[in-house]
């Protein structure tokens, strides 16, 4: 009798939990599972006039869409821009976030510490449409940066920062760094707060300096967190911040600002070539999976720490 009641009670509890999960489950099915059928378009000669049914009824196209992509003379340039911006940007972001987290941890005044954290977190919540607009205004020919440089006598005439392709990588990397620095430190500050305080007390007794405590206690203690973030960064190296690139991009800097994500947007939504866009997405996913597995394996061997 008690066993039957226990089963009924457990079933009732599980039903309640699944009902609570139902909205999220539905959203997951609609926006993450069902769209996977769209990957079929990469191997089909799909016409937008065929509608949703065309995903299944369109004739098979083999690997022609992939041949079109790799035959595009601009594809290597887009790949170079994607990898270059992400590789340099992720490296600076991770190093900057770790250093900034160490700096925040050294602030003894709790009010000042809270102010610094709040002030540096805030830009993350500003839309790239707004933040990118600010960047465009500051770097325009009559913007604040040109005015300052000219007043200091460092330049004789305004520099077209947003119109020079050679400057785009630096602008994209620097603007993303400034916007996301505070937010990127959250995991590191959380990991640092979990370090055993007795280690610092023992180091104080041994006469260790702040720098020595950072190097020999704090950094080794958050190694696993750093490794995980590095693995995620390597796995996502093919994904640019689309909002940022699209807002900062213009016809003058297109040579260095055209990345795979903007190419997919223009090809798929503007030119309605969904087959080619789907093929590029499959290529991105395959590279991301290979990088994830490789980064995890290398990390496990070198640091005995990884995702799986």
C-alpha cells in the first residue's frame, strides 16, 4: 500500500516538474530542433517559391552548393577575416578578463569594488545598435577622436577610421573588448571568490607579495575555469558577433569586415539562396566540432582538465 502511494506521489511530482518545463521544451523544439530540417537545403536545389514543402520535395543537388562556396574567390578572404578577428579578439578578451578579475579581487573597499563591477558590467547590456552607433560617431571624420588627435597635433587632417579597411580589425576587437570586459570577468571573479582563504593567510606568514599570491595561489586555483573558457573560445572561433560586425560594416571597409556570418545573412536572407547559406552553416558547424574535440583533447593532456 505504501509503495503504491509512493509511486503515485512520485508520478504526480514528476508531472508537475514536466509541466513547468513544458514552455521551455516547446521553445526548444520550435527554435532548435525543427530548424535542423533546414540543413537538408544544403544538399538540395531549393527554390524559395516552393515554400516550406520544398525542403522535402526539392530535387537533390549533391555537393554543388559546397562547390559554389569553395569556388567563390572571396571565401578565403571571409574565412581569414573571421578567424583573424576571433583569434586575436578572444585571446585579448580572455587575458584581459583574467587580469581585470585579479585587479577587482585586490580592491579592499567593498563599495568601490561593487561600483567598479557595476560600471564595467553595464556596457554589456547596451545593444550593439546603440553601442556601434556611438563607435561610428566617435570615429567619424568630425568625431571626437579626430578632434582630439588634431588638437594635439598628432594628425594634420581627419582620418577616416571607419572607411579604412586596414583599421577595421583593430576597431572591431577594441570595441568588443571595451564592451564585454566587465561581463567576461564574472566567471573568473566567482572562481577567485571560491579560493581557500587559508592559502592566502599562509602566504602572508611566509612574506609573499600580492603578485606572488596571484601567480602561485590565485591563478593555479582558477586553472580549470580558464581552461573551460579557452575551450569554448576555440570552439566558437568561427562565430563572429554578427550584430557588432553588421553595425560597423560599410562599403568602404568591406574587404576586412566581411565575415562568414554576414555572408550567410546576405546570401540567405537578402539573396534568398538558402541552399548556399545552409551549406556554409554546415561547414561552420563541422569546423567548430573539430576544434572543440581537438582543444578538449589537448587541454586534457596538458592540464588534466577539460570539458569531457
